[in-house]
C-alpha cells in the first residue's frame, strides 16, 4: 500500500490514507480498509498517531511546503515479511528512530524485515527515491513465487497479489512452452520474476527494465535462485533494443499501464518472432496495441484474464500471439 499524508479537508486534521474519490487533495484515513490485512492497518494507525504527537507537518502540493509525503507498506504473502518506508521532503530534519522503535514494539502476525526513511523533493505527487536510510533491519525482504525466491525493495515492481501472481505466471509459462534452444526477451522485466520462471525452459533469457534498482534486484534474485542463463539490463526498452547483440526467438511483454511506446512496439514487431506473449494490466492499452500487432502480421491465439485485484474491476490479461503465416 502507498498511503499519502495530508488533511481530511482544507485546514482540517492530519490524515494518512487514500485520496477521496475525485479529489487530488482531500484524504481519508483508511484504517478500516479490509483489502489490506491488520498488520498494514496497525502500521498506518501507529504512524499517524506518532506524526500527530510529533507535530510534523505534511507536504502541501500547491505551496510546495512541508515535510511528510507518503508511507509505503509492503508485506509478503508467502513469507510474512514486512517492509515500511516513510517518505518526506528535506525541508526539515527529524529523527525517526523513536518511530522505528515504536513500530518494532508492536505485535504483528507477520515479521518486520526493515524500516526505512526516504527523501523526495520532487514537485509532482509521485514517489521518487532521492535517497534512503535504513532505520532498522534491512532495505528489502524476500517473497516466494512458484518455488523461487525474490528480493523486493520499496521501489521495485512486484505483483501485489502473490497467490494471484502464481496463477498468472503459471499461465504465462504454459503459453511459452518449451524453448530450450531459444533466446527469450523479457521486456519491462521488473525484478525479473517472469524471466527467472522461464529460465529453466529457455536457452537464455534477456530482461530489460528501466529502473536500475529493480535490475539489481533481478540479478541478485537470479543468483540466489541458482540461475545462470539470465541477463538483466537497465535502460529504456526503446533504446536498449538497439544495443542487444543477440536477437530473440520469443518475446514476453509486460509493460506499464500506458502500454508500449509506438516506436518500441515497431522494433519488437520487426524482430519477426514466431510467437510472443503480452501481459497487460490495462485492457484499453492492450486493445490499442493488438490492433497494430494484427495489422502487421500477428494473430491472437489465446486470451486469458486473471482476476488479481480484490473488490475492483481491474484484471491482468495474458495474450498469446503468433505469426499468421505460421
């Protein structure tokens, strides 16, 4: 969960939670939200109480003044490990050691792995890492997916629903099939989850991801899992495709919500691979790009939706495509 600091209404009391529907400013302290478990709600309640007692001001987006910005809480479904990160500006200094000690004194169903403090002076309301300090424990935890272990930091992408992710990735692996003599591109690879799950059925997996931190985590994960045929590269997919000497035999795509840059999509099509798998978390982006893919020689063999997000209309969609002349 990514919670925001603010006020319940203009000039109102400090809040820590989610934006009200249709509002960029007003917040609701979501301590009763049942989509997340009690450990997360307990951390939210304790942090809000601490911030009020310490009289810490939240960051005003319009004035660009203030201190508290966000609270990130990640909990691994399989291992039960918890990672907490408070995000502030650098406009003042505060010792968060008492906050960390307070969190460590609480009783959780899971187990605390690390408590962090990140600074972010970006103007926009995005969570950016301008520097992170470990207040307690370590800066990552591990989660298990289909027998493999993955190291996860606050800013590395990982599916929010671990059990649902196992269903999703099992379907991807089924669509990819056996490719022991082939090179697989894992584009927009995140922490390398998909690439590593495919490594046992491929000659080599080459992953490309924009976020350097996620790439380092992917390399560490592959090493931890004993996989020697994975290579993960940091950079924008559009630019990196011109720098990889080995051409792909199979491509797996798992882009962000807005989809693939048109020029990058054309480069992917120009490889002419016989089959590819496209994983999408936004059906409208997928629909737009399937038109382009089908116009340029690919046909849809199979579509499978996976409902990974409780109590909301979003789904992950997995599509298997093949060259029409094949």
